[in-house]
């Protein structure tokens, strides 16, 4: 319909929103929380679980689904020269680690090379065909709510599917007996693997896209991330020797089996640890976990804005076309102010740190495309250094309003976390919520200047950095007036200015 209308010259909006996203927003339900379905049970032969035909679905509460059954998977493959070639090289072993609703563990490694061992978790089958069939049966029998892997979108599941297809094995692990869908970008960094009725969480995607910016490690490998978050590293083996060991020294495969299981174990534990953060992003943005963890910051912000736009009765602008996107890519803004560090070792350092500088500037100065160059405030305050720019000062506009609520919610939440900790109450979920709010708020500035944004405004992005430069310079001048020696300052992230006092200085 929208295509026909546009051919008639009528502009249509919000026509490209995914049906699932449209539905949960229109109905007002939040994934991973309790909803009430009104209807009746019926028979559906193709399903592995009972079928409920819902006539109506509504939000029961924002209470999170209390316990979930998680199954982590990891594979090891044959390779002669570190190659990843699923059409040529077989899967040698598959490791499983499960955690059920009561916290009971499930440990299993399947391989098809026979050797003497005393491992209680190891199962040896006849060949790779049997390994794939056994892998399928284990997933179906374990019946997880969540299946997880570390880069399982781009490696484990596409590899399994390619090998299963090679042998004409139906890898029908979906709740409706459908096959696992690895999409058209199998073995690609941005591929996606979907399983009907089972939530597939690729931990690597969540760490890379969202959680990783707060990690100390620069590496996003399973080894580095597990060491920082769990305090455990991967087992040490030389994977380059796996092929040779498989062919020539199978008695040494025990170490590789332990390595395989431990990788699955670390992945399962990471999923258990990070799931509260994923759920809080889901509750905040209102979209399924599967989509949330695969979103970059720009999409997270835009999805949140679109959720709030319904409350404000605002229609979302359309995404830019290729021509407009190309033009936007050519545009740029003047960046941060940086006072180069004065080299040396110092004592008595004083750090002055603006809390959420860019988000606060956007809300305090009502920076948003709706209020840009409004006719009612022409004679009011203009952006420092950009006299042709100004924003409405009579009415708080949509985007600054939405962002201000995020900031204030986080302030209240941090106070609540402090109070709950003092009482000895577990604040894990509250801290996850605070992190979600922080990430979203800090991403608004970047979103305004992102060439693919619906609410793109290069003028708003430029105004934000202009105010930031102005505030930093004012701070430096005031510090110098109080006889501080300024040794460094910038309006980047983290937004801070560092001073050092001299003998006559005051703190």
C-alpha cells in the first residue's frame, strides 16, 4: 500500500519498521517480562511444545521472567593451515554446558575419534554424521530457553549447518521442528542465526556492540573477556596441533576435549552473568533480546526514541536514501577542544570532571531538530561561536525531553543503588539498569551526527561540541584566575579538565 501511495506522490512514514517491532510497540508489551495471554489451548502437530491460540495479549507486569534454562555450545574443527572451510573440514568435537532453572549443570563433549579416556562427560560416536545427529538430539532433549555461543552467529552455528547440509541432515531444532536459519551471511562477521522458539544469544555480539566499551581489556576474545568478568582464562592448548593430534596421536585429544568443554563453560557463565544487562536494555528499549544484542549504539538510540515517540505522538522521520546518505557522509563538525598535556610528574592534582557533559548540554540548551532556529527565539541566546544557530528556549522539545528523562532516571537510580547497598541488598539488576541508561544517554550526541539516523541533525551535533568547547575554556579561565596551573584539559570522553595548584593556589 505504501509503495502505491508513494508512486502517487504521497509521502509515507514508518513503513520500514519490522513487523515484530511494530507489534510489540503497538500492543505495549515488553519482551522478557510477564505478559498475560487470553485464549485457549489447541492442537498443532508440528510443534514440540503445547500450542496456545491467543485472542489477546497484554502486559501483566514489568517483572522479569525469574529463571531461564541456558545451553552453551562450542565446536572445534579440523584445519591444516588455520583455515575456516566448512565445506572441506569436518567438525571434530562439540562441547555443551547447560545451566537449568535450579542451577544444575549439564556437561557434555561429543567426538568421533576413539581413544582411551576416563572423562565422564565425553561421548564418542562413530563418525561426523553421528556427531551432528547427536548434537541435534541433545539440543532438542535439553530443551533450553536460551542457546548461546561466543561468535556463534558467525562461526559455530553456520559451520554446523553447512556440515549438516553436506550430509543431508535436517538440523530441525526449532520448537516448530523448523531448521536453524543462519541467513544469507553465513560465516560472516555480521551474520545472524535464528532458531524458532529458542532465544539465540551470541555473547560476542553483545560484548562487541554494547558491553565492551566499559571493559578494561582491548581484546574481545573469549579468553580476555572471561578473565576480566569471570576471573577465569581459557585452557591453554595449541589449536594448530589439533589436526596432527587427531590424525597421529589421538591419545592426546583429552586436553582438547577439556579445552572444548571449558570454552562452552565460560560462554555459559558469561551469558548467565550478562543476561541481566541484556534484559535491562530490552526493558528500556522494548524490543526482543535477539535484536537488542545485535544493535550498534545508533540503532539502540533510534529504537529507544521510536518507542518514546509513540508516547509523545511524534511520527518518526524516514531513513535517508542512498543519495542523502552520501551527502551526509561529506558533512562534518568541529570536534572537541583539547589543551595538550604539559609533560611532567605532578603532586597535588585536582581533577574537575563534568558529569555527562554532552547529554547535559543537549538537555540544558534544548538542542534538537524540532527547536532549531525557531521563529520565537531569534533574539535569545545563540550557540557560542555559531551566531547563525539557536534553539527554542520557550518549550522543551521532543529529543531533549526524552534525553533529560534518561539522565534524571539514572540520577535517581544511582541514589537508590547506594541506599540498597547500605542495607546489604543485592543491586545487580539496578546496576545493569543504570548501565543501560548511561549507554543510551551518552550515545545521543553521536546519533545526532550519524549519517544513517532518522533524526539526523549536523547542526545539533555541531552545537553540542561548540557548547562543550565553551564550557571547558570557561572552566580553564576560572581555574587560572584562582592561580591553578592547568596541565591538561579536553571536552572529549571522559569530559574532564585536570589542574595542578602552585604554592599560592587554593582548592
